[in-house]
């Protein structure tokens, strides 16, 4: 018996990478889950009933939900830059639509925001009160600013209309089930290493990231959803183990026993140089912190295998941000 037993939960974006892991964990915990997803970057696994729809024009919640998780948004730069207007609509209009429906149903909404709200940060590590160093005009703005606008909308709806909100600022998350061809660095590196192809480091790979295993992320999202103390405020969820991208590429080569070369390619536009969460708030309010180390997590990803032949990323397109 868990606190989720019998809870009616909608997972928007539940067919995506984190959403599938979250859906599985919620079902194991006894929740009744329905997924809402337009399958633009996700795939139906049949784990839970799927209501196929775009959240920006969703006419109703498929069940009278008590909790609505919003993970619906393409997270890889390749996917969210493919149609920036659709990304913005998903982030802003989609969050507004879900928030309106959650309010009408008396449901709590749990938003997956992102570390991208901190932009290319000038303070390190990033705590929740850091306002960010962001670029409005670049190719990443549809995602970064869309997520920022969605947060603003939720804080205002909580303040003015009493909407019950939780906001997770999700830092880079990885693990089994990421599509090798979605353009994110870790699955691209693993697939390339397994196939004996070059690992391409944008801008030389000296930029840092902190990678959180998806099992830890799901535990954090579920704890946040049930937390009274975290109501209405952003909470960083991520792993503070900061590494350069080059170090991660070399670790993957070692773990796979691959002899793939590492090559340097042009840096991505507006790619943040450093990224590391301050997770004091999550530790204090949720009693949460990540427990899966990078080496152990990468082993789980490598063991799960990757459709390496699908990873045909051209030079410079594998990105280190989400
Ligand atoms: N993975 C990360 O490292 C990371 C980091 C920061 C934030 N996040 C956030 O976490 C969430 C999940 O990320 P992910 O890695 O699982 O991404 P993903 O792309 O694998 O999954 C997103 C899911 O949302 C669905 N979707 C997209 N637009 C939609 C729309 N308009 N209507 C309905 N469904 C839609 C997609 O089909 C997909 O199933 C996203 O909101 C993302 O911004 C992820």
C-alpha cells in the first residue's frame, strides 16, 4: 500500500522517455494512470491507456484526475528546434490548457520545467532563486522561454486562482529507453561507441553537465507531487555530479570497450558552458537526492542496448542539453 494507491493520475507526455518510466513507477505504486500524448516524439508502449491528443487543444481530461503530470514537450534540441512554433504552443498554450482543466477538476498539476530556464548561468551551481542568463533570440529560445512562460503562468494561476501546483526544474536526465537518434549527447555517444563510429564533441567538450539517472528523477517527481512543503515553488531535480562532456565520452568508451575516435565539431548556438544543480531545496523539502552514480547508470543504459543503426546524427547535431 503506497500513497499512490488508487490515485487517478494523468501523465501528459507519458509516451516520452521520462514519461514512460514515470508511468511504470506510478502503476507499480498502485495509481490508476491514463497517458495523454500526441506521439510526436514518444511511442505508445501499452503500459497504460493512451488518450492521443495535443495538450494545447485538449478538450477534457480523460479521467477525473487528482494529479496531472505535465511532461508533454519535446526535450531534445533537435526535436524542439524542428518546429519552434509548435514547441512554444506546447509549452505555453499546452500548459495553460492543462492548468485550466486541472483547476476545473480540482486536481494538482506537476509541471516539468527545466534547467534551461537558467540559460548560460553566471552563478554556479544554480539554485532556484537564480533568475538566469537567458537569450531571447536564439534557436533555443522557443524551449527555454516557453518553459519560463509556463512557470510564470502556473505561479500566477496558483496565486490568483488557487491552482494547486508543483514545479520541477529538471536537469539533464538519462537512462534506458532514450532513442539513440533523438540528438541528445548520452544516447548518441553510447550508440556511436557500440557501433564503432566517432563520438562528436560540440565545441571541444569542455562544457559541463550533471546527468541524473531516470530512476532517481522519477522518484523525485513522485516525491515532489506528494509534498505539501513544495507547493507553489520551483524545485531543482538533478544530480550535482558535474562532469565535462569530454570526460563522459571517455567514460562511455571505457565502459563499452569501444575504440571509436573522439572528434571535435562546431559548438551549438547558445550552448550553456556550465550546468549543475543546487539540490538543497529538494534535499530539505522532499528528503530526496539522487543515488545512482554515473558509471552505474551508464552501465544500465549500455546493457539495455541501443538501436545503433538508427543513430545517424550528422556532425555537430548531438547536443548536450535537454
Ligand atoms: N530529459 C531531460 O533531460 C529533460 C531535462 C529537462 C526537462 N525535461 C522535461 O521533461 C519532460 C519530458 O522530457 P523527455 O526527455 O521525456 O522528452 P520526450 O521528448 O522523450 O517526451 C516528451 C513527450 O511529450 C509528447 N508531446 C510533445 N508535444 C506534445 C503535445 N503538444 N501534446 C501532447 N504530447 C506532446 C511527445 O510525444 C513525448 O511523448 C519535458 O517537458 C522536458 O521539457 C527533460
